[in-house]
C-alpha cells in the first residue's frame, strides 16, 4: 500500500518504468536544489559551473503529473514533497539575487515560487480531488527519446555551461524543448482553442528565450537579458497550463473511441476463449456477447458522446 500501491502497467509500460516515474521527478528536484546551493555558496570568481545537472534532468520534474501512485494520500504527500524541494531551491536562488540586488531575477524567482504553488495545487485538485486520468500518457519510449535528444542538445549547451565567460540566463529551456516535442505528438487529438493556443505560445516563448540569450552573449545588452528571462517565465506558466489542461477530456477529440477499442478487444478475447473451451457452447457465448457486451458498447458510445457534447457546450 502507500507509495507501493501503483496503477497497473499499460501498453508501453512495465513495473520498472512505474517506479522510474516516481523516482525521476524527485531526482530532478533534488538536483535543482543542489545547483541552487552551489550557486549560492560559491563566489562569482570561483564559480565555473552554471547548473548543468538540473538543466539536464529538470524535464523529469514536469512528468510528475502522471506519477502512477494509486493512493490519494500518498499522491498528495508526493506532490507536496516535490514542491517543497523545488521551492527550497528557488528560494535559494532568490536569496542570492536579493544579495546581488538583481531586480529582474528577483521578480523572476518570486514569480516562479508562485507558479510552482499554483501548479502543485492544480495537480492535487486534478489527480487527488477529482481523480482525473492523464490524456497525454508517458511511456518507456518517451524516456529513451528524451535521453537521445539530450545527447544532441547538450553538445550545444555544454560549452556555455563550462565557459566562465558566459553566465547562463535560462535554466529550463532544454526541458521545455523536449516537452514541446513531447506535447506536439498529441496535437492531432487536441480540441479547442485553449490547449492549442497554449502549445503554440509555449513553442514561441521558448524559442524567444533561447534566441535572446544568445543575443545577450554577443552584444551584452541588458534588454536581451530581460526579454530572455521574461520569456522563460512565460514558458514556465504555459508549460504548467498545458499539463493541467490535458487532464480535462473536453480538450481532446472523441475520448470514447479508446474505450470502444478496449471493449472490442475484450469481445475478441472472449470469443477466442469460447473456442478453446469446449465446455462452453459457442452459440451461447456469442449470443451473450452480441446481446450484452455489444449493447454495452453502444450505450458507452451514446453516453460518451452526450457527455462530450455537454462538456463542449459548457465551455
């Protein structure tokens, strides 16, 4: 029970994957805390490390939305624990910039604290209070895809993070690029202007943040620094918004189709079992399936369609 009371693995998942989805967000938040501690305790002259560790693994922190913990109490504790670690790290950065009297970064990290609180509250509402299921599902292949993409991206970013001439402005851009690619795989299922607009804006602000950061490296004009930091803050809010919106079924097309496919698979398995078991008359089983389960599918289609219509009307 507790943290070990997990959902059953679905297609493209296994038991090891389920435990990884619990551990990885905690590791990501912890690495962010380590980078904040290092950033705060080392002087500018000594610091030649700009938080590369958390930049690499921070993408997994956002995947906490589909943590496969079944217990509502344990899930609440889990979300609050990850939030506490992340908020501690952000406050560490905030104290550093307060000491440096950097107004732009002070505003950025105060806003990040508020966004993290809102994000965690929304996760608890959707996963614990309403018990919504994720519509953008993470599978084993996605984790390996993240790792393969990181290899390419880091060949560009590593020289920046180890070069003392540069001071990295953004910390979440690698994670946002990977998440944008991940979210876009489900774009064909998106329905409605809200979630589509959020994805387009998310891609735009992420690109702006990275582009203006490189402009700042080349020209050292503070306007580029401010634009980059603001764009990253907006990207953070949009990323959180997409994750929360994907819990609500009216943002996705024909959700009942998946249920129909599963019911059809169940019928196929029952037919196959009736053929293999000579003790059960095939005609009786077939008649039961046709009169019972197929009727249930028809009712499921009508109910799902009416529910989806009501939700769209309410929007």
